[in-house]
C-alpha cells in the first residue's frame, strides 16, 4: 500500500485545501495563528512535508471557517470530475464555500425561542 503522504490524491487534497485558504483570503500566518501554531507548520502541511491526520484536518477546516464534511465532499467531487476533465479547482472551491456556509447556518446553536444565534 502506498504511504498516504506520497499518494497523488493526498497531494491533490493539500492543493485543494491551499486553494480554499487563498480563496477565503487567509494567509498562512493568519491560519497559523488560528491554529495556535506557526507559519512554518502550515507551509509544511501544504507542501506535504508534514502529514495531516484527521483531527488536524478538522481543526484546519474550523480555522478556515469551512465545514470539514463539506470540504471533503467537495474535494472528492473535484477529484472525480477532474479525472473526467469537467471541473476546475476554482469552480469546486467556489461551490464548497457556498455549501459550507449553508451547513454552518444549519448547525448554528439555537437561541431561546428557536432562532439560530446571530439572527434577529
């Protein structure tokens, strides 16, 4: 079995995550601060020098304010469509950002009275 860190799909995932970060307008420095880590850590993760485990993936997504499940779904869709040549990474990331915001609103804790927090 191929080690995950050297797998083409893993490298594609890292590139996808980097594209999400850049599309969100978040620098490596800002992301590192949100993760309580260093810019070097973020850089090594994005370049594949440091393997990201599933819990780090979830924390990374939370720091980007993107739902981890939606990001993974969008990545898998992108990977499959990419093989067919039908979708660019930018299109996939844009769709991801829309879906993630919808899902986050659905998960928002309710205030007394049944309204999601942050709503009037």
